[in-house]
C-alpha cells in the first residue's frame, strides 16, 4: 500500500463521512474560530462596503468625498463652527477647536521631462519604495526613470570620490 497526493486531503481532514471529531481541519477552522483569531491579533478584513460607514473619513473639495460624504462633511464643518462659537461665548479659547477635515490636495506634476528627472533626483526616490510610489508614479515614464537613475548613480559616485579625496587630503596633511 502506498500513499499519494490524492490521499493528502484525507490524511489532513479525515474522510467525508467521518464525525467532526475525526476531521481536525474542519473542527479547528470554523468561521467562529477564525473571527476570534482575527480579533486576538487585531486583524480587520475590509471590503469597499467599509467606505460607506458613517465613521469613514473623507476629504473636502473636488475629487474628495462622494456626494453623500460631501453632505456629511459640510454638516460637520457647520456644526464645528457653531461649537467653536459657543466655546468662545463661554469665555474659553476657541482655538482649541482648530482641527478641520482635510481638503483634497493636488500634486504638481512637472510637465517637461527634464523637470520630472530633476524631481526624482531631488527627492532621491529611485530606490525608496514609498517615495517612488508617492513621487515616481505621478511623475515619470520609463525613460525618465532610467535617466534619473543614471544621474543618481553619478551623484553617488561623485560623493564617494569626494569623500576619498578628502580622506586622502586629511591623511597627507597629518604626515
């Protein structure tokens, strides 16, 4: 008698007619257990339905919140202003209520390829994932990325050479 890949499921989880006690995988991986584990490790799976929740944060301005969210934000801002006015009337510092919902900000994307390359070089975004995502994907195409990478390598090489020269000069002065 030999075991093959077909037998793996039966080895792990028993046979289809077995009681739940003889099927360890089905016994352990129940929906209730999985939710309990998620809760224990603070994992919260999300779907796009979460964006419809009243606690979802939106940005004000064009391209920010959808229509329903915009209405909620405008009500929030007007209520906030009323609250700040009431705080001031009570004799307290109204500046404690200085937080406002964020406003959509538009990134300035350089139009010319030279400006795009310089933005990547200045931001040192070639080898940094977050910076490249934030800056590079908005700015660059393949040729721009290659050129920016060449310039970054050249700048690094120049810095290394300058450091070696300075080190050599310092050692010459000591002698």
